[in-house]
């Protein structure tokens, strides 16, 4: 359903751009067959990779680097630019709709139609209308240029990353735990746009940080269970003295979450927390890492299933602490959850 909605929106916006561009070419150069062809074939050519992705996305990581560079990178640039331009044109049409609709209705009546024709034929009105059209053409050209430049920079610069250092203060944190370092990396999306070589570079960079813990709250894969294998090959080399912890995100449920979880647990040092927790000891003091499951659905609305998962995680954690003769309220906690949008609503459940 997600893919159907995505492709419908994409092709709809692309069709809007195509029609607008064709209309502009015909108005400026009505007799140029060459320009008519030029305005059509790019849309056909650049959509061939999209067709391939639709039916062969499982094999995206097997595409030769040369083909990826010469075919798919230009497609991604085209895709980003067309989506941006399409949204710009759609917003313009939505703004214009009440006026166009009113004029269309009035033109259905002979008297109002004559008044409209008389009004729009006045020189001052025609001058304003010509100026408006010139402004729209210029702004459309600027937006299109910006879209293609921005899309090109975004695609070519997509492999870059930034390390952000943050100091987090926690009230009543035991002195023994203060200064603990954590690396947080999320939404890896192993798959067509995050290949094994790229993930391997991330792993090397993370290992060089020498953090005490590494946390990965969800979306380890993109949309297919087989994408877990390049993830495993890259992230099996991840290292942290106090452990590596992860939870699943909604994308991990697009295919087979159980298969993905089994491969990660069996072939990496990543401790996958599924409505469960782990208690680690740092300099003689306990710290609790909790991991809440996700669902296939995405969004920021409160989800009863997710709330149930949270309740189960807290229940399992309290039971584990009781077995170890630990007091739940006294131990600091870190929660891994891919959708923390309604954190304030369920924070009380964690603190109990």
C-alpha cells in the first residue's frame, strides 16, 4: 500500500510537470518538432530506472557501480527535482483554483461571460495579465533551476555524514555512571540506497569514536528481509565495551521482522531488545537499556499496539529487576523506541 501511494503521488506530480512543460514548449515554439520530442523523451528515459526499482528492488545492491553511477544517480537527481517542481506547481494550482473555478462558473452564463470578456480585454488588465504570466514563467524557471541544482547536490553529497557531540544531563545520575559515552545511529535502511561498502565506512567511523555503548533505535533495513545480510556483514564488526543495543523500526516490518531479528541476533554483537531490557553495570552502578517494538505502520499518532508494547516492556523490565533484587525506580533508564513522538504521554509509564 505504501508503494502504491508513493508511486501514485510520484507519477501524478511528474505528469503535472510534463503537461506544464509541454504546454510551455508549444506556446513558445509551436512549429518545433525537435523541441516537442526533447520535452517528451527525458520523462520516458528517466522513468526506466523507476520501472526497474518497482519490480527488482531486491537486486538493487547487485547493480554494477558503473551502471549505478551512469543510470541511477541521474534518475535520483531527476526524481528529486521533478517532485519539488511538481509540488510547486500543485500549490500554485490549489491557490489559483477558487479564482479559476469562479471564472469558469461565470463563463457559463451569457451575460457574465460578456462582462468577463470585456473586462479581460481592457488594455490595463491585459498588461497586468501579461506581467503576471511573465513573472510566473520566470519564477518557474528559477524554481526549476534551484530544484535541479539542489537535487544534484543532495544526491552527490548523500554519502557524507556529520558527527554531532551532545552532552546530556540526567538528574540524580550516580557519579559512577557520569561521563559514559554513547553513540546513537538510527535509520540505517540497509538496501538500495545504503550499500554494504557505505555501511562498512560508518562502522569504521563509529568504532573510531570508542564509545562505551552504541544504540540503534530502528529501521536497520529498508523494505526487504534480504537487506539484513549486507547489514550483518558490515555491522558484525561494530564494537563497544559496554554493549551494542538496537530495537526494530517500522521498515523492518515491511518484509519479515522475525527473519531480520534472527539474522542480527545470530550473526552480530548487536543485542536486539524486543519489548525487553538489559541491565548493565558501570563502575559498580546499574543502568537499564529498554527496547520497545515497532509496527509496520508509520506516523506520529498514538497507537494502542505500541502502547501495549511499552506496557509489556516495562512489565518485563520490572520482573527482571525483581529477580535481581533491584528497585525499578532507583535505576536510570535509556529507552530505544523508533517512534518517540508521543514521549510525554507515556513517560510516566516508564518512570512509574
